[in-house]
C-alpha cells in the first residue's frame, strides 16, 4: 500500500509538471518490479485484489490496454464502477498509508536478495539448492534492523538456513577497484591510464569505506586533485574460499557455498518437487486440487524423499505419499533426477474427500 500511494503521488506530480516520460517509467517499474516480480510472486499462496488499480494511472499513457485491463479485472468484480477507465476518477494518494521505514527496509531486502542471486549465479549454485548461511553487510544500523525484521523473507528468497550480519566496518573480503569508464572517461581523458595505475597501488579498502558511506574519494594525479563519487568506481569482490560474494555500493552478500549431505539431500527434494509440480500441470489438475501421491524410486533419491515427506506433501498438495505405485492412478509417468528414475502415480481427490 505504501508503494501504491507513492506511485500515485509521483505520477500525479510528474503529469502535472508535463513530464509523461518519467511518469510512465514509474508505472513500468512498479508493475514489472514491485508488483509482478516481487509482490505477486511473494504472495503467490494468497488470493488478493485491491481497489487501487494501477490501470487508472496507466490510462492516459496506454489508453487501450488499460481499458482492456479495466474491463476484465475491475468491472467483472465491481460492476457498479464507471463503465470505462477513462470515466473513472483520478486516484488520490493517502500520505498516512506511506510507511517510509517499511519502504526503506524492503528496498534494502530486495537489494540484498538481488546480490545474493548474483552470488549464486557466479558460483553456479541453483536457487533450489539450499545453502547453510549468507553473510550480509549494509550501510547503517537502521538497515540492519530492517533486514532482521524481514529476515524470514530473505532466507526464503535465497533459500538459506541462516543469516549472519557483518559489522558495518568489517572487511570480510578483498577488493579490486576499477574506474567506471563510461562515467569518468570523458572527465579524465588522457589521465585514465594514470588513474588505473594509481588504483593498483593505493589502499582499496579506503575507497570501499567511502563508497559504503556515500562519500567522495580524493585521488591525486600528476599534481592535481580529483574528486570521485561512489559511482565512479567498479568493485570486484575477491571471495574467500568456500564463499561466493557480491558487493555493490556498500552492500555485500556472501553465500557459504559449502554443501553438507543434509543440504544436498534437501536440494534433491526441491528438484523433485519442481518436477512433481510440472506433472500436476500435465495431468490437468487445478492449482487447488489435492491428490494421493505414489512415488517409486531407489538409492539416494528414495532416502531424500523419505526424509522430507512433509515438504513434498505441502508443496504438491498431496494428502499422503505412498512409496509404491497407485494402481488406480489417474496419471502415471516417469522422470529422472540425478540419473535415478522416479515413477510418479497420482490420484485426484474430489472436494468432498472422495477419489475422482
């Protein structure tokens, strides 16, 4: 709700200033990043509908698609509303619904999640593979407190068991600093090689500390002082052994990539769940349909599934799991997980609890 009201406020201000480009970009960023990639995905287990529909804000910039959205998603639910989005009143923001602390905390959370995903990609560790720990570092104590408040979401998003908060002044990793050439190239001209050489000799941690605190860094080149903003530098993190770390503008996410047998086992189960959800779709089941589930396999895959039946049942809506074939199954198929065959049989349960 805070984001929606900030959006209404900002778009209104931009349009009243005859700046439709910035207004359109604000709507785009909200719909793509805040609403779709974060809010809807985070709340996929819930059914939600808000009367503060973004299509009213979209109407001036995208009249036809916003009308289509309005007709399908608003009038179908609220027939008493105006017959067209272009006849609806312009939204007014409510300042009392804008929680600036919450917005700051969520922004920090999303930033660390993005860094954590990048660290996973660097280490080539899939998101379905649980990891034991993530070390995080932010810019101030308020952001640490906010992350702690939202810690469960952080652990879910990055699939980690534990979050450790590094002290703001701690240097957990080593750094290589390079100039951000698109930003400083024209400013320095022929002095760019001198800057590169200087960055190889000075204490990189001083620059990193300045970036964390949002301060300028002063570097002397050929007797002249240059003031560089934090964005003038690119930081490459030299991760410690067993960790995959990414840092950006004073925010650090370092994943412990060492896998125990328990973590590997849970990763196998997560891969099995992904395939079982695909099998549900192929079987023509609705999202809310409950099933009896039969699983036939062997070796480490069987051990993993038997160790985590509750997770499997919750994720695929199985009332029970039989580690044998269901003879009266409505769907029967085979898949391979880590070169081990898994035969899946399932049977739909009707709304009254009887087998269909």
